[in-house]
C-alpha cells in the first residue's frame, strides 16, 4: 500500500505542471486516476494479493511502453502527411496564377474579334432573304398548279380511284412541306436557319387549305370501303385492297418521319400538319365498328320473349358467316402481319360482351335466361362457333376470355332460380288448390297400377321439380344444384301448407259429421299418406342428385322437406286414428258393463271387429311402410281404448263367479281381436317390442286369480312386463276385483312403490296413454260415524 501511496503522490504534481490551456488533459488525468484506484481496490482487496504486485507493475510498464511507441508512430505519420499536403498546395497556387494570366489574354482577343463580327450581320440578313426569294422563285410553277391539282384529286376521290387520288395527295403534301421548310431558311448554305413568322406560315397553310380537305375526303371514302369490306369481298375486293395499300403507305410515311425526327433531334424538319395519322390503328377501329353494326343489323326487334333464342341463333349464323368470309377472302387482301381473322375474332368477342351485358340487364323470364346461359356456356365455345377447328388455329378460345364475367354469370343464375321459384311456387299453390277440391269429391280417390290410393298432387310436384332439375343440368351442375335446393325449399313450404290443410280438413269433417257430407273423408286421408310417401321418394332422389360441393355454396339453412313430410304423415295418421276412434266409440260404450256381462252377447264385439276389418281393408290401399304403421297404430288404439273403458270401473265384481265370468269375456274378446289382427296384419316386423294384444289376457288372468294373497306376485309380474303401469292403474284393477282387503291393497301398493323399474330401451309405453278417472268424493250426511 505504501508503493501505491507513493505513485499516487506523484500524480498531482505532474497534473499541476500541465499548461492551463489544456483543461481536457487535467480532466482526463483525474478520470484515469479514479479508474486506477477503483481497479487497484478491486484487485488488492486482500493482503495476500500484494504478492502479485510486481507482476502487475511489470505488465503495466510494458503496456505503457507499447502505447507510447504507437503514439510516436502515429504522430510521425501525421506530420509527414501534413508536409506533403502543404507542398501540393504550393504547386496548385503556381498553376492557378498561370491559368489566370492566359484567361486575361483570351478576353482581350475576344473583345477585338467582336468588333469585326458586327460588320457581318447585314450580310447575313441579305443572304437569308436571298435564300427565301430563291425558294419562292423555284416553287412558282408548283404553286400555280396547286388549285388544279386539288380539283383533279377531288374528282379522283369521288370516283373512288383511291390509289391515284392518294398519289396526287402525297405530291401536294410534299410541295407544302418543301415550301414550309425552305421558308424556314434551311436551304441556305452555311446558315442555321431562321424561325418562320406566324403570318408567313398562316399564308402558306391557307394557300394549301384544300390539301387538308382532301385528306378528310379521302379518309371518309377509305373508311367507307373498309366498313363494307365483307360485302366487297364477295363481289369485288379491289377497292378494299386499294384501301389497305393506302393505309400501309401512310403508316410507312408516319414511321419514316418519326424515325427521322428521332435521329436529327431538334434540327430536323417539323412534322407536317396531321402527322402521324395512325391510319392502321384507325383501320382496326373501323373494322370493329363494322362488326358492331352487323350485330345491330341482326333481327333485333323481336329479341324479347321467345324471340331471344332466335336472336341468339341469328347471331351465331351471322358471326360464323362473317368469319368464313374474313378467313377465305379478306385475309388474303391484307398483309400477313394484320392477322385479320384474329382481329375480327376479338372484335366479335368484344361486341358480344357488350351486347349480352345489355340483354342481361333486362327483366328476363326463366326461358330467356336459360337461352342466354346455354348459349354462353355451351354453344359459344362449341365446335359450331369459337371452338371450330379452323378458328382454333387462329386463336385459342381461352385467349378471348369469358363472354360474361363470373359475377354476371352468378347474377344470371340467381335471376333464373328466382324466376323458376316464382313459377314453381305458383304451380304448387294451384296443385294444392286442386288437391283440396279433390278431397270434397263424392267418389273414391284414384288408384295406381298397384291399387294404392293417390291424387294428382305428387305427380305434378315430382314432374315439375325433376323437369326443372333436368333443364338446369343442361346449363351446369351448379345451376342444377341451386334449382334443386330451391325446389326442396318450396317442397318444404308446400308440405307445411299441406299439413295445415289436413288439420282444417279434419276440423271441417267433425263439424259436418252430423250431415255426413263427406263419405270419403277417410279415403282421402289415406290417399294423402300415399302421396307423402311418393313425395318422399322424389325428395330423396333429388337430394342424391346434389353434388358434394353444393352444401358449401349456400349460406341459408338447408331445406328440411323430409322432416315436413314426416310431420304431415304423422298428422294424417293421427286424423285416421281419430276417425277410427270416432267409429269405435259407440261400441266401446257397450263393453265391460254389468248389462254386457249379464247378457253374454258377443254382438258388440263382433260389430267392433267389423269396423276394424273395414279400416284394415282401407289401410291396404296405403303404400308401405305407412300401411304397417297404420295397422300397428290401429292395434294400439283398440287395446288402449278397451283398457280405458275397463279403467272406468263401470263393472265391479261382487263375487268369485262374476270375476270368473268377466275374465272369460275379456279373454274371449282378446281372442276375437287377436284372430282378426292375425288375419289382417302383414308380417313386416313390429316397430315396438311390446305386443299390445298380450295385455288383455294378462288383465283377464289378474281378474280370474282366486287367491287374493297371490296378488302381490301377480302385480310383480305385471310390473315386469309393463313398467309404465302406475299405482292408480293397479288400484283400479284391485277395485274391479272387489275382494281385496285393505291390508292386501296396502302391501301391493307398497310393493309397487318400491319396485319402479326404468323403462327399457325400445319399450313403447301403453299405460301412459290410459288416464285413470279421478274418483269423485262420495256425498254423505255429517253423522257421527263419518266424523
């Protein structure tokens, strides 16, 4: 630490010795001292670190020597560069003095020469005037013949001697250009030329004004010939060939003048008036105007309605005839680089685009839109038009691009679908009105070749939707998918209205039941069910025709005609069952009463079976699978209503004999019904795993049971077979028996409450449809016994 103190003590003296004009050095010395102290305090923080002090001192001495040597080298190099730069500056100053002296001498000589040039100005003016007068004298013979030349050229143009007229016109223009150029002073040797005054230039242009009129007249005749090129090619193509030759001459003159002007820059002749004329470009413009005029000449007055297809056909034949003329005749009258057939193809394509864009903007009907779409997508690019092999050699159809844009195509398709939808909706409404009228007829519905009931509704709807899909497919799959989707939406709407009409039909029938006006109410309900089955088959067929991409192209919710069909079928089946119940009700009222048990007559049961048999016979006129559904629903309804009458407790047994007699009569009724259904029901497989006819023998066995103590076991078996049976139902069964004590009843009901199994899968509840009548409270006097 003592060495460090000594080193630190020397630094302030050195810093004080520095001149005061260098405060930066003092600041740097202070910063260096602080950094050194910081470094030393970090390195020698412990006493044992002082052993390496000698090593650090030696290393720092070497580093200081190295830095000093490098500084000396840099300073020496800098001083040498400064000396060389000063030497260069001395040499430059000497050269500048010499140049300044030379420029002074040149200025003196220039001043002397300027006095001599002033004397030559007058001679220059005389020379220019002489050149202009010489040009005027040399051009006098031409100037005198200009008017006669103009008149003769006019006569040649009027007589359509176009080549001779153009030759004279070129000669006149050459004279005019020469006069203007000579008056500019370009002809004087050794002169740079002078600017022509506006007055002189106007004088020359007025004198040659007939030349400009000749150009206009010749151009007018020229474009008339080009516009009638198709007609001239079939009769006399010479005028058309002359017109093309003139166009090429003018194009060559334009090109030569532009090239000369580009080479000479600002010292070239100015372009003559009206140049460049660009007559080749104008040639193709006139050709396209002629094509557009041909489009307007095609029978255009009857393009609305059915005439639109004829208009498109006339366009096709007109275009192909013109293209044949261009290919075989006109194409040989022009240079090869014109590619006249290709140009005519492009012109026809552009004119067609414009014309079809105008036609598409009209209020079109579906037939007109179909004609446009079919023509654009199929006929135009077919081998009968632009896809013709001879035309494909000239240009690929892809080079022309689409005849109408994708956006316009989608708009046309949407308009087509909207128009067809309107028509389909009207036809469906009329078909439904006819269907409702048929329901009021005093005769059976028509039958098909298989004997099933049907009306005209499904045939009309099916044929209409399939025909629309077939026609749309002639245009594209996309339009077919849109049309089918539209038809399915309208089918769904129709079926919803159809279901509402069925409901109203049922209400009207119940109101008019006393008058018995509609004897064939049930027949038309069954015909409606068959109609729905036919419509379902047609709907599934239409859905199968849809492409896999159709679902992603429509943002609306997909139509649900099958769900609407199912709702309509279920409503019709419900109305059929309501009618069956209405006819069964008088006979059901005579069952399970004391008089029915006492008489022992089976007439009521046989009449009931007769009603069922008649219904089953009518159900055979319904298409499967709804025929099996109706037959099954008929069985369920019969059993449910039979048990419902039983649950009304119109008959309570008084003794064992009545219980036995009641059980026998119930078993006999069950046998009659079973025999009837087995003879009528088709073996198609049951929709439910529960056979409703098995319930009546079970109830008969329950009533027949002689030992009431066995009722607990009997009820357990009943619950196992019919898990939806409730304690109210069991209580009524116990009441009908008439011999169940309070203890046995309590045991049975407790067992029933404790063992309530869940409904198994596929089980169709039967007791849930049977409501137990609410028992009425008995009226009694307020006696002490009641209290």
